[in-house]
C-alpha cells in the first residue's frame, strides 16, 4: 500500500467461458478477491467477496440522477415513488417510472441492519440480488421471497450457471482474419516451421 493507503496489485479477469468477473487487489497488506456473475439459470446476480482479514462493509441502496439524461420532472417523479426497505440481511428498493414498477432485492446472509444500511464484518461473504419489473406494484416481502425461494450457494449457482452459459458460449465462433484461402491453423503452422 502506498503512503495514502490506496490499494495495489489490482487485477481484473473475465472468464468468458463462465461469464465470471474476478477482481483482486491488496489493501493495507490485506488481499481482497471479488467474484461476480449473473446466473443464467436463476436470473440472480451473485457476488462473493473474500479477504485475508475480516473487514467491515456497509451496503446501501440509493437513487440519484448521474448524467443519465433524465429530465428534472422525470427524475422528481421517480424520486417521489422511490422507497427502500432495510432489515437484517435484506435491502429492497422500489420505484415507478411511466407506469412500470421496478425494484431490486438484495440479500446478504449474515448482515445486520444499522440505520438504513446493512453491515457485515467477515473474511468471506456473498451478495445476491434480483431485479423485478411489471405493471403491478411490487411488495418487498414478495421480492424477498422470490429471491430467497431458491438455494443461494455461490459455488453451486456458479456450477449450474456455467452449464447453461457454456452451451450458449460454445454455440458459435467468430473468425476475424485477412482475406485468404488459408485457415488460421495453416498460418500458424507456417509461422512455427
């Protein structure tokens, strides 16, 4: 870590065959790893965060207008419909835009509510989230039940997701090359002779 306490050894990887994003870095001699994917099987975002030493994290949901192109009136209308429910292990955000109700339920096993945030102190924890939208108003309890009505185990979900993803990933190839009658393999054979 440098004098300002910033992280170092930052590395990002994208495993295309699994559609899995991995980030690692070192912060104050503490190695942190974050793995994330969106399950094709369950339609759930899953993230696992692990580190050498337990660290406290705070999680909250908010709504803001960051150069998204929303006009003031649209932003205010959505903001007026916006609500967040926070309780132990759960955050639920709900809003309405153009008559469409949408929201997200976030589940962090082992987290505790403090004010309007969830806090967790651990060497390893998972975050699961599911988005919702529709014409009927969303109830926080329904959103929580839909998210937790499934077995939420990061590694098991990743394995099941990989089976679904791999079929789609391996279903096509893209070949980008110079116009020639030779295949890439033939060019490689010539290059290594």
